[in-house]
C-alpha cells in the first residue's frame, strides 16, 4: 500500500502542506492524542477544514465520517509519503552568514535531513570548520558528493555567481536544489530547483500589511 | 494614478510575483533595455507568459499589442505599488545563527529594507553587537520600536518560544511579522504573519524530486 500511495499523483499545493500536517500530527501523537476531527485539526494548523479534507482525500481514504482521523495512522501514511525514515544527505555551497547558520542549525528538528559537506570558493575559508563540517573547495564537489552519498544540494551563493554554483551541482548528478538566490538559474528539465526568497516574502508581507491597514482607516 | 493603483485589489498570487518582476525589470533598465515582449520577459523570469499577461492586467493597462511593455514605465508602476521608495524599518527578535545572518546581510540588495534593532532574551547576548546593531533585551522592545519608527518585525525565535515573542511584537502595535518558526502562532485579525519554513520547502523539494526520478525510471 505504501508503494501505491507513493506513486499516486498528489497536487503540488497539497504536497507543500504535508510537512506541516505531519509536524502537527507528531505533536498530537507526542501528547497521546489518538484521533482528531478535521475542524479541530483545522484550528490547530490554521488551514481551512475544507482544504484539509480535500488534501487528505488526495492521499487516500484516511478518515470516517463522524469519527475523525486516526492520528497514529496518519503519521504512518504521511511519513511514508514524505519518506522521512530515509536519511537525506545534503551538500551546501556558499559558506557566508546564511550558509554558516544553515550548517549550524542543520534542520535539527528533522533527524533525517543532514548537511554533511560544505563548499566555498574563498581560499581563506577552505579548510576551516563550521561546527564539525570542514569547508572544501568547490573543485572537490563531485568527489565529495560521490563519497558522502549526497542527493540534495543547497546554494546560498549570491545571484551573480549562482549559475556557476548550480552548474557544478547539476554536473555532479544531483537533481534536487534549494536555492537562496532569487534570480532564476538555468537547469536541465530533470533538475528541480526550489527558490527561497526572503526579500520577496518580506516585500509581499509589507504590501499586504499596508493594503490591509489602508482599508481599516 | 498611483493612488488609484495602490487601492486596486491585486490577487495574492500576483502580488507575490511583483517583487520578482520588479527585480528583473530593474536589471533590464540597468542594461538600458527600454521595451520587452511578454514572451521574452517570460523566458527571463521563468514564469509562463500567460501568467505574466494576467498579472500585468491586474495592475492596469501596461502594454500595447505588438509593442510589448515599456520597461521604465513598468519599473515606475511596480515601485509605486510595492512602495519601494519608502524606507521600511525592521526589528529582529531572536539573535541566534539565523538572526545574526539576517542582520549581517540586511537585505542589502534592497536599500529601503533596514533591520534597525535586534532583541533577544539571552542575558549573555544583550549588549553585544551584530555589526553595528546592539542586541537589546526583549523588555525594551516597545520603547525601541517607538523610538526607531519600526513598522515590521522578523522573528527567528524557535517554535516553543515563538508565541511569546509574537505577543510582544503584537503588543507594540506592529502588524507585519515575518516568522521563521514553522508552528502557527495566534494573532489578532489585523496582524499579518508570513511564515518562511525552510524545512518544509526542502521536504517538498525532495518529495517532488523523488517522484520525478521514479517516473523517469
């Protein structure tokens, strides 16, 4: 059944909410809550209950009318879909302030996500450590990725150099890249790039906040 | 006309893309490109041209058929909508690794976005500096916000303490909050919270990458 679920097509918007659902389900599980109704779950995660029911329906037959959802079962199903039992070994390129912060935090609430190697082009950084991770030259990327079994890369390289860094990542065979530089990079069709753009998020927030305040006046 | 545009309702999905559009338009402007067709712009920003035309139509009458878009005019319109001429003064709560990185980077590509004060609860941090910014006690938040004219807050406080930090921000009268802790916080209706959850972005990326790789096999 797990294989079946893994091969079902889940819409992107739904898939984006699964990690949030799973986090809350685990919190409920830790508090020994064993079942929850979609309305209660909705209040907890602050997502409309209609959205939750629709999301859950994409995943499978997860609940019964009038009973709600079985928490341990949902945890099992969502963990399987997100494959959280399997370690993901991550390489980081760009060891500036943000890169250092990412290595130090190292997704500590998610044991399966591990930044195992870090790279930069700055000769003064190469050979120094961030916690236990030695910063290596970008020239050693391919070799290190093979040796460490890396399947995911994070780039914090600024936009003007990002394409070079992404090219090195793509050449290594990695197809999952999280990019903190907002400018779009060019990659082959089989490579997935996810952008995290803090400035855009902040600007959008400010835009809506100002619209909202204007309306209230 | 600017006031008119500012009061027009722009869908959230469109508003989220405006900062990206503006960034590329400025790059074009810097290269002395004065007009561009939606198809060319689409290739540059990697967003379908139908989406771009629809987004632009929400903003106003921006282009002429067969001519394309006037770059300096678009820059003016989008800058006005996003109000990028006005300085936004930002307070940061939580001076761990990520907080430090944010203060040091300080949205340097956007001159109008400035983190002007930083707060923590750790007595060992209070009084120390991140670049030129002195870390203050959270007890001084309200006073500092008033003095500095802060209108936006960023919290990097971990989930377990985030609600306390958000409460302090809300009590100060700030209504725009960027929250790097993924767990949902409770705020009054007039307060806008934008979550940036790097772990969820990474998990979603890995999910789609694995689905995609499975399909190709």
